[in-house]
C-alpha cells in the first residue's frame, strides 16, 4: 500500500512532538530542510490497515501520534501480534522492497512519511540519519529480547504490569502531574488484544487488571482510561527497576 497524503497536515519539524526521539533526532537545520522536501503526512483511523505483509513499500515513516500493532498471519489464518508501534517508532526498512508484517492502527494515528528512494539516498550522505536509525534498530532488538524474557519467565500479573509501564513510558501524549507523580493515559489495546500479545487468556487479563486496580497499583475509568498513581510501584509489580531494567 502506498502512503498517500489524504489530508493536509501543517506541522514543522521543529514543532513535532517526537522531534527529539525520532529518526531525525540528530539532524541539523539544513538536514531537516532536506527532509521537509521528501516528507508528507498520512492519518489512519482506528482499526484501519496501514500496511499488509508483502505489500510493496515506496515509503518509510515515523509514528507521530497514536499506536499501531504489528501482526503476522500464518498460512492457516492464525494471526499473532508480534509488536507495538508507539510514537517515534520507525515503520519500514530502507533497502527492503516489501513489508514483513501487517501494520494496523489500534487508535487514530498520524504518520510522517518519507518517499523511500530519496530517504535512502539521504541516508547515504547524512550520517546523522543512518546513525540514529542504527541506534533505534538496536534498541528495538533489545526490546525484543526483553519481551522474550517477559513471555517466558514473568507471571501473568508481571506481564500486565509490564505492558502498562511500556505504554505509559512511551506514550507521547501522556499527562504527568509531576507534583503527585501520577501518569494518565488511554490503553490502546482491548483486553482481547492484550491477551493475544501477552500469551494469556482473556479471563486472566481481566482478572489481573482488576487485581491491580484493587491493590491500588492502577486506577481505571472504564476499560481503557488508566491512571498510575506511582510509577515506581508499577515497575516493581512488573519486576523492573526505576531505570527500566529487570529486577533479579
């Protein structure tokens, strides 16, 4: 699927909410100006497929706002969620012609798209972009390894707490009341999607969410609106320390 600019978005690089975390984070002013020449924005509604696995991709992109899921479908139709795309995450691979995974918007999302060929050419002559993309790729590899540990060794309660902490720390639209240390965000996944992603049953997810609420680790308004009164407490429940590493 080609990424087309279906509705104009007026957003300058210096005003971008992910400016200091995205692939362009290290770019100088003149480099940002060159990126401006090859970029365009595309928005997707919740539930809409952004990319199908196997699609020819003539773009790469950064998620500006919202969250998407990465899924892979087996030949018999079974689908497995294999990752989340959060604000500042990079979509697509320079040098790869087609998409490896399905990308589906779980919330309304906005993507900053770059025409692929010009972006690849710019990477060759702009070390800042190539270096930042390498760093992001290595961070993604670390996250995948940590997720393997989560799925293989953590309890159901720790898995739920881990997912909540990941979304809380990465959501660019999160509201933090510094004086109280309270974080508020909208959980982008349904209970069913959480169960699929964490390798749990729907009943277990619902039970553990209720237990975390009962114990005061989180506050819930409806099924999606989450408040974390104390982030350190949530990290402890996840088996993580305050730096995001795993407690042993």
